[in-house]
C-alpha cells in the first residue's frame, strides 16, 4: 500500500537529515566549550605581541577564551557580512592544505555542514519521494473513488435489474400458465372443429352427389343408350330406359328419400326440356333441369340447415367440380367459417386442409399465438417466442412452466448483458434467471441485495480482492455491503468519507503514528487534504503542501538546543529544492549552498546555531570572530611554533589586501612563538650591556 511506503519514507528520510544536523552540531560544540577554559600565563607578556593583542580582543568580546589550540581572531565591523564570510571560508580551505594543520573549525564551517545537509541529494530524494508517494496515494484514492462509485452504480443497477427481472419472470410465468391453458383449449377446440368440418364435409359431399352426382350418372347412362338406340327409339323411351337403369344402379337411392325426391324433380324437368328445348346438348340440358328442380326443391325443404346446405352445394358446384376433393373442402370450410371464431379461422383452415395432422395442429396454434404475443410484445424475438410456445404446448398436466419461461427470458438477453452478468455477478444468464426466480415473487429488498452482493463478491478477481483487503481492511463482501449502505448515487463527499474512514483503519498503529508525526495531522485529515489537491494533484498546491509539511516536520522534530530553524527561510529553500531535477542536481545544489552561505546571515539561514552557540564563536556586537586551528603537533613543540609562522604568513597577505578586516593569531602555540621571539630580541639587546659592565668590573678590580 502507498500508505506504507509513505510511512516508511517519512520515518527514515527526513529524520536522517535531522540526525545529520544534530551530529554536525555535536561535533562543533566541543570547540565552543573550549572557550569555557581559562588560560593563565605565568609569564607577563608584552602588550604589543600579536598573540596578546588577539587575546585581549577575545577577553573583551567573550567571557572566556580558548587554550591549547591555535586561534585565529578576525576583526571587522560585521564579521557576518558576505565579504568576511567569503574570506573566512576561503581561508579555512587554504589552512586545511597546510601540512601541520589537522583541522580548521569556525562557525561558518558548522553552518556549511548544516546547509550542505539541507542542499543534499537526501533532501532532494526526500522531497521527490514524498511527492511521488503523495501523487501515488492521490492516484490510489482516485482509483478507490472510481471503484466505490462504479461499485455503487453497478450494485444499484444490478438491484434494479434483479427487481425488473423478478417481476418479468413472474409476470411471464403467469402469462405462460394462461397460455398453456389457452393452448390446450385451442388444441382441443381445433381438433373438435376439425372433426366437425369432416362431418360437414361428408354432408357436403353427399349433397353434391345428390345435386350433381346422380344427374351426372343419369346423363352418362342416357348417352350410352342414345348412342346405340337413339336412331331407332323415341327420346321418351330412351329417357325411361336411362331412368330405370339409374334406379337399379343406385339401388333405389339406398332409401335416401331426399335424393330420390330431388332426382324425380330433375327427371321431370329433363323430360319436359325436350319439348321446349329439343336442341340442347345433354349436359346443358341436365344443368337446366338441375336448376329448375333445385328451385322447386328449395320450396319443399323445411329444415333451414338442409335448405342452406342444399342451396350452397347447388350454387357453388357444377358437373365438373362436384366430385373434386379440393372443391368440396373449400365449400365445406366456406360454409363453416362463419361459425368459427375469427382468431382461429386461419389455424382451423390450415389444420383442416392438411387433414388434421397433429404436428400441423401444433405448429398452426403456435404460429397463431406467436403472432398475438409478438404484436403485444414487439421486443420479443419471434423464433424464441415460438420455441417458448412449443415448450408450453408439450407440457403435461401439472408440469411447471418455469423452465420454458427461463428459456424465453434467456433468449432475450443480449451478448453485452450476458457478458456483464458473467463479469459482475459471476453467473451465466440461465443461472442468474434461476437465482432471481428462486427469490420468490416480490422478494424483500434484503434478499435481492444479498443475492447481488454475494454474487458480485464472487466475481471480483483475486488480485482486486487482495487490494481491497489491504487498502480498506475489508473483504469484498464487506466492501459491497458498505457501498450499498452509501445509498444510490452517493455524493462525492460521501464517497470520499467512505474511503477516508476505511483507508485510515487499514493502517497499523506504528504507521499511523509515523504519518501523523510527519504530517502533523491525523491520517483522516491527511487523506482529506490529498483529496482537496484534486486529481491529478494541482502542482502549486502539492508543492506548497509538501514544503509546509517537511518544514513543520523538521521544526517539530529538531529538538537540539544547539540549533534553530528559521521557518520562512527553510520554506523558501525547500521550494527551491522542490523545483530541482534530481537527475542533474549536483552543480545546482552546490551553487545554492554557496549563495545561501554567502548572501544570507545567521539570522536568515534556514538552519543555524542557537544564539548561545553562535556567540561562543562570534561576539555579540558581531565585530569579532574566532577560528580554531587544530595542529598535528603539541602546542609547546617547535613544530607548533613553525606552524604559527606559516599561518601568520598567510594572514599577513590577507591583512595587506584587506583594510576593513584584520586577522590575528593567538593561542598557546602563538603565545609560545611570540614569547620566544621577544626573548631572543631582549637577549640581543642585553648582551652588549653585560659585556661592557663586565669589562668595567674587571678594570675596577
């Protein structure tokens, strides 16, 4: 987690910088504490000696003065000016090159160490890492925000979909049960209608035989007789012979009185037509006789049904069509269609003309019902609806319609939705539909939420699950329940509060303490602050936040009594460092260090020695500054005196060049050197006097 990286970073890096400052201070302090020692020279030294002059300057400016080491005293109107600072820094660098010199220490060396640690790769790295980690954390918070927002939207979308699907399933189940009953009723009615049509077809066929079949047979018999006997016998005889033969052939009409009555009428009209229309051909004569007989027959029929059937057959058929099966069927259906409900006419006609084939019945009914369903539900796929109806048609009594309903609903789910169900609920469409159906009709909201949450949690990849557990310290299922509790379309503030609350809880106590110590705010406040930076974070606001944070961290954790932090200066320089590229920083860092060291003072340095430490090296009026030169040799040794001469030669050059700055050397090695020089000078003056006095004395005695 980025939190952990940030916690580790702030725990280690900035405290290392502070530690380096404190160590540098500790190294310097002993040099300052040497001022607490007081040197008392047993030999009265001449006041004009440089070491004595310098010693007097120290006595005037400091409570105590150093002992043992070589001390350079710098005198100027303001020893903290950039000019003097530059001279001292260069002088110290030169002194360190001298063979007898072990080390050189001044307040500027101390300050340079402080600034060098500030203007360092470590500081740059700390700023860079804090920026990187906060940016990463911002991205992670942004990702979590999107996860929560998307999860909320998907949860509530899924809930709506579950609810809509549940209603659709149970509505469709009710429809399917009604359709099943209707299909079975329609099936029964269709077969009943078919059987009725077949019966009617028999009646039509019988009536057509009576009206056209028997007269046609008579004409055929008459033609046979007439072709052989027509020239020998009168037509009346031939008519009578044909009539007698017909009775024999039909076996006296097998007792069918209606057929016999109509035929008798026909025969009368046939005979009479020869006197009125002798030239007609036999079939035209027969048709004329039939028409005349039919009109008379209609007046004799008492049954409306028989009368209607007779009239329909007479008017619709002819000598050429009376025995056509297709024509008979068409006439039969035409006669019966008026009594068939309009919704079933096409179905029954199809079944009737295909001889009542059960498969045809099934397909016809399914087609008819599908037409109605697709008209009412235009979004339904036609082929799916037909398959649904086929499934219902084949159901046995008390068999559930639900599988057929599930199958139809499944067919209506497009590929995108199917993939969404797979991705978000880890279920196939069929599994989802069954799970939703098993909730029951109008299920409680809690049951629907539980289904969505449990299914969604199973669909989360293992890596995402681990991230949720790491970043929010909760399982996927817990996460989804919490997201659900945010409500539908939660506000940005609600989502951010959710993330802040659970992200902060995911931290250990140590990590929380480290972050709160570094950022000087609670983890919750830190997260809100990062949210406020926006995404991606606003550059200027991010910089200000990091600089302020690091400044406060340095200030709060720098507890050394020897150091002081100038808040405004530290912020200014941290802003400078923030803008430096760590890939090309060495030269810029050195330049910043030198500029700061020379152009600012101890009152404006970002990190400076405390007033107490400062005035162990610089007088309170800022006119005197001391530099400690640590020699490799004992202070009383000949080598130490020679080293004093080297240092004085170096300072003499500076004194010649600088009119406003004076350099002196004092300390035990310098005092010993100056005393030795004065002693030799005194001896050189005393020797001639002693010789003269000796000669006088010798002369006197």
